[in-house]
């Protein structure tokens, strides 16, 4: 059942049993299978990396000097106050990465599916994850120097990556990372990404509480630990961010499977600028990347608009 925050009454219109029944109908017959990065073979990894680089060679729909890949951090930054600390946090990310995957396929001929990065496998030493491999991954830390936030990535397929935006302003720069540079230890710490932490978060029965626990823990701290472009609302400047968001989406998908009675639950503040209660009919804006769509279209990964599983 769709409910509002426990302390507030739920609008009756959102309790329409017909709407909930429609959401539960399996429309998608052949869902794609999203895989963890390490499950891809060498050819599949190369195909994905090539498609990401191709997106960086396609013209921007927003700016005559930018690339199509620049439009994604622009939209993400524009959305910051809409979804941050509010109900749309998980569904907006779910739709955002779907739009990104669609762009890889339609603009760059990618034939695979969006992978995810299961950082619970790397929590003891995240800096050594295969995701950062310079040959079979996305390159690693920024160049060693005294820059506190991050510095230019100097290894891997994105070492020559030039990015257009920073905080919605045109500020061309290199892709930057700064592993653990905000920590006194200077080490990329992984305590927020452990299986035990995720297990505790997943025990939460309320959608909004679960969502905000994911945000406060793995989401925020991955940004802090990777540093560089990842540290800001321009995080999609870093191609790894999409695999990170896919992992968050996977954890929500798993939570929905583990809590079937709450699988279509959607509650909390309508958006970051409103005290109104959230509704499945609320619209998720994509800022020109794709059509805006209601939350009800993405609450299920096999809704028809979406057609995948983990």
C-alpha cells in the first residue's frame, strides 16, 4: 500500500487500489539482466567503455561546445534540490540511469546493458577494486599532489577526458579524483559500504527511511571517498558514478523483493523544496535529457518503460 510518512495522514487519492494493481501487473516479458562489472568479460567491458567514450564525442543538446555526456551532469546538478533528502531520491536515480543507458544504445550503438559496481565486495580496500583498473576498468586515483579535493586522473581510458561543467557553470577541466583526501588517514575508507551496513539498512521497512539511510551512508560517503568530480553534484562527470547509482538501484530492487508488501510504497517529502507529501503521480523531471515521467512508471523495473532486473 502507498503510504505517507508515519506522522502525517496519507492523501486518499494515492490509495487507489486500481493504480496499485496496475503497478503490479507484469508488462515486461523479457527483462534484461544487469550484471556486476566483474561479471562482464573483456569484450563486454571494452564495449561498455567504448560506448561511454563515444557519448563524449557526440554533440551536446544544450551547448554548442559541449558533448552529449556533459548534458548528464548538467541535469543532475539541476535536479540536486529536487531529489535530495526527499522521496524522489531513488526513483529519480532509477530513471536517470535508464536514460543514460538508452543514450549509450541509441547514440553509440551499445548492445549490452548498464553494469553496476557492487562495492560491498571491495569495502575492506575500495581503492584496490577492479573498477579502478587502468586496463580493464575506469582508471584510478588522481595524480599524486597536494590538492585536497582531487586531481587529474592520469591512468586508464579517461586520462584525457575533458569536462565542460562545474556547478552549472562552464568551467572546462580534466576528470579528477582524490581517493581518501578528506580523511586524516588519507586512505580510501570503506566502512560505509560493508555487507553488514547494507544488511542493516535493508532491514528498514519504510521506503523513505530506507532511501535516506542509503543516501546518508553509501551514497554520500562514496562521494567523499572518491573525491574530485565525484564530490560535487556534478558527479556524473565521472563515468564510474553511473555504476554506483546502478548499485543503489539494485539495493532498492532487492529491498522491493524482500518487502513485497511495500514494493510500491512511496512516501516522504514531495521534493527538496516542498513540505507536501509524495505521490506516485509526482513527475520526475529530466531537464531535456528525456521526457518527464511519473514515479509510477519507474516504481517497478519491469513496468514497461523499464525492462530489466538484477
